[in-house]
């Protein structure tokens, strides 16, 4: 069974691709807001900065949630995979997703810490 011809695998790959795109957009948007409202001088305005920090936390939380869904989908696909090459690529992607999630959690902690 070839990965490119299996209908279920193609749907899984498309769904994973959609999640990856959403994760990328959310990550970019949250990092942009962090730069603008936490690191830059605009962080001096307490009310605006606090509201934007809450927005950043919500976006980061949603990004972590999407990434965890994507990891579980990749793990399910990897468990059903018989091709060793594809399985190795999926395992590598899963490991990178875990590392990315760890960095997102650190960024989440950094934003929470900036409240104090």
C-alpha cells in the first residue's frame, strides 16, 4: 500500500497540513503581538499591554492545543504505517512537534511571568 494512493492517508495528510498552516499563523501572530506589546515601548501602557497579554495567552493556548491534536494525528498515522521510510519521517515530525510545543510552553510562561 503506497502512501500516495491511500485515500485515508491523503485525508490525514491534508488535515495535518491544514493544522500546520493554522499553527504557523497563530505562532506568527502571537510572536508579533509579543514584540509589539510586551518587548517594545508600547508595553509601558498598562491597560493595552494587559489586554494584549491576555490575547497572546489565548492565541498561544490555542496554538498548543492545535499542535497537540496534530501530534496525536501523526502518532495514529505512524502506528498504522507499514513503510519504514514514511514511518521514520513521521517520527521525526512528531519529535519536532514536541520540541515546538515545549518552546510554545516556555513562551506561554514568559508571557504569564511578564504580568508580575
